[in-house]
């Protein structure tokens, strides 16, 4: 009789200790920093993977801004004093867009230096 009672007490204690071991920040009030780093959180509750690919879908209209003007600016003479140049040999060194918001429409300027 004494052994049966002791066995039942030990079973209760083992169950209690196992329950305490299985607690983490997901199923108790423990902070996430107390979770062991070697155990990954379970994937329960996550939504199922969609059949669609990531990113923009076919038929989606992109919200593009229409370019209203393009201004090409040439810098002054170079440090050697040369003022003649071949426009075909010029490479773009910097681009900048300036967007001016007006009443309803947008004015977008693209400057190429």
C-alpha cells in the first residue's frame, strides 16, 4: 500500500516537472528571452503557403510616375580649360529627380549631369 501511494506521488511529481519544462514564451507568461536558443518555435498558427509567387502578379498595374521633362545640364569647362567637347563621348556622372507637387498633377523633372 505504501509503495502504491509513493509511486502515485512520484508520477504526479514527474508530470508536474515535465509540464514546467515544456513552458516557453508561447504558452506561458515567460519572456521570449528565456526561451532556449536551440529550440525553434513551433509552426502552429502560421498561415498556409500561398500558391502564388512572391512579388507583383500578372495583370497588376504598376504605379509609375510619368516623366514630364528631362533636362540635360552640362558642367562648365574642365580644370584644364578645355571648352570644346564631343556630345557623344559624354558620360552621365549624376542624375537627380526633382518632384514638384502642384494642385492635382505632379511635375517630375529628370536632370542628367
